């Protein structure tokens, strides 16, 4: 295969080199002096060890807290009987590798990304014990919504979530399908992806305008049977929480008329955006063309993803918990 280079057919040209002048010599001397000065400063005042930003933090889904120490991440706190503790992680352990990838110099965020990436249901973790020696552990990845749903379940078990809400939420029930969530574009903790779409009935819907309270973004269509099965639960949640939360539907029908009629009849009185179906940029940005519908994303009051694909009573419990945290 021929490779063309720019100017390859031009003839070489020989240029005469001008003799050095006093001005040239002065410039060269200044450059050499500057280089020597930098070398002296680096030798006398060596740079300290690099400290990565956000190098430590809490991993609530695994029940542990990591701290940066001398370029390594060390386990500082453990939740008794949490996922990390059950896997054999102990306080004082130093993380050496995850699935064979060295963690030398890794930041907290990099380690968190490797532990939570939906590649398999568990990771192989090599740790160095405080007393010496290393050990291989098998750490199971929690479900994407584990941090929120586990806390909500614990609160419900105490009876705190049932006060004044004896009637369960009807319709389909889901704490989040990991195999579906992993096909989407967002992970728990991500910032919301803002958009503006036409609103069913007229006007526009801009997602960021509803920040400041928990937002449930629900993707649906009238031709989707499971979406219709989820509608009674959404209507009940709307009645229960009122203006404390904001639900926004994103409809994927081909024409708005049928969607407006259905939403009114089903008691889905919150704003609905009207998309262009599977090819709409918003649908593709959120990964809905890969997850299918029904699918929803729950944002906290700060606009961060708190959970996904929650339906029925698990969704109501998660909303109760988010409101208690605000």
C-alpha cells in the first residue's frame, strides 16, 4: 500500500546557514542560564509527593471507608457484617489490586469505579494485611441500588416508614434489575443529564428546573403493557407525596393525543415530556434504547442519581428515605 507524504515530490532545497552574531550568542547564553537555574531550584527544593484529589472516601454500598496513605488506599472503617467485612476485608488492609490490575497510585474514585463497574457479579481483590502478608479475597458487587434500598428496608423493618401509610403501593414491584440497569448510561451518584423537550398539552419541560427536591424521571408509552401495569403505583405515589417530590414522565408514543388521554385517565397528573421515540437524543443519552421501558431514574434534591428502575413499594420507601435525609 502506497503512503503519500506531504511535499514528497518536491525537490530538496539547500539553504545557506547564516553565521552566528553577537545577538545570537547572547540569546543562547540566556537560555542556558535559565535551564541551569531551573535545575538548581529542583535540586534544592524537590517537589513533595503528589496527592490525588478526592483520594479517600466512603463506599457505603460495600460498608467500608478508604483513606489515602503514602500512595495506597487503606481500609479505615468497616460496617459490621457489611459486604466488605463478609468478604474478609479488615480494618488496616491495603488494597493492592482488583482483578489483576495494580492499584499503586490509584485514587479513591478510580478504585470505586473498578469495584462498581458492571462487568461481573464479583471482583478478585488482593489486600496486604496490617500484620504482614497478602491475601486474595472475593468481593461481591452489590446491586446498583443497594445503598438506598438496604437503608430503606432497615427503616421499614423498624416501623418508621409505615407511620400514616398503611396502604401498600399497588402495581409492579421492583428494587432494580441489575442486568437492565447495567445497560443504561448512568450510575448511582452521577449528575442528571439535563434536557428540554415538548410537553404533552403544550409548552416545554426542562429537567433542571425541578431541582431542589427528589425527581423521578419515568420513561413510558401507552403501547407498553408493563408501563400500564406500573401506572397505578405512580398515581398512588403522586397522591401520597404531593409537592414534596416531582415526577416527570417521558412519553415515547408516536403521537401525543393518545398519551394525553391515557395519562389523564390513569391519574398521572404530573408533567410529561414528549420524545421522538427510540431515536430521540434524550432517550439515547439515558440509554433507554438499551434498557427498554418501563424504566425510571430517581434523583435526589441535589440532582444526583440515587437509584434506578424502582417501582411500587420499594420506590415509595426510597422516596421516604430521601425526604428524611434532606
